[in-house]
């Protein structure tokens, strides 16, 4: 799920109780706090998630959140792990390992598009939570038939996430495939970017633009990319 290693180590939120043992009776649970923060991030990105904003969403004082969390970093750790709970956690389906990883990538891409802030938040995680650990375990289980060492397989997981992150990044040239209006905007953006294209001096680029579209049953770019990259890394 995450590219690279966790950020600078600090005391893990997972090693502490859900709230301090002293003080008033809790008004909220960690899950409620995370849900409020996630809703803010879905609407306005990570910049919209502050302790004050989350507290306002819960109709409480910002200071009260520190009964449950020591910092905003704790909150981001919890948000990332809660988001990963939306991924399938069961045993991988029988079949080819590469097909299994492509399925993981599609699930992850859908998750990143539901939560556009997730890839940025994941880079700030200091300690992996239980759902993140489950994600890694599922990926490694899919790759179990392969003879490569675990270190190479973990590199493959990082590469898989990197590819998914690129495809999840919203840009005019990378719209969601199920959004016809976005596809039209993509075509208009491409026409503007290449307005100076001259068929005489740029014959290869012109041919690329006028080539027939692949048949509907052809693998999409995400699948073709993952198959090419992971075959090179793991076989």
C-alpha cells in the first residue's frame, strides 16, 4: 500500500489505549473521530483536516481530542488504516499470481479515487496499522508460489502502489474511464496540447494520434503497465 518505509519513528498510536485513563467520560470514540476527519479530507483534502476542524465537525472542543490522540500525526495514521479496511481482506482467489495482483491494483485504484488524499497521507505514516498489515499479507500470499525472496516481493508491492498512485492522480490526461465528460475533456486537452502538430514534420506523432483504438476486450493501460513491470521484477 505504501511506497517506501514509514516516517521517522515515534510512539505508535496502536500501542496506546483508545483514551487516557484519567479525565472526563469520553464523548466520542476514535472511530467517530476518524470518520469525521475522513469526511473532511474527502471534501477538502488533507489541508482541511486539523484538530480544530475535526472537533468542530463533532461539536466539541479541539482540546478534547487530545484525550484520544497525541497529535494530528496520530489521526493520519488512523485515517490511512481505516481507509484500508475498505479493501478485501480474505484469502486470494485461486489463479495466476499476476491476475491476483492486478485485482489488488484495481481495488486499490478504486480506493484511492474514493479518497484522493490517501496517497499523500500514506507517505506520512509512522507505524502500519492492522488493516495495512493485512494488505501486505494478502499481497505476499498471492505471490507465495514465486521463488523470489521476500525482499523482492515487498519491492513489488511498493512498485504496484507506485503505479496505482500515478493512475489515481487526477489530471486532464488521466480521467476516470467511466466518466464520459472527463474523457471528452481529455480529448479537448490533448488537442490543445498538440495544436502545433504538423503531419509533415511529425509523422510518427501524427500516426499515434490517428491510430485505431484498441478493441474493447484489450487490457487497459493499468493492467498492461502492471503486467509489464511485475513480470520484469518477479520472473
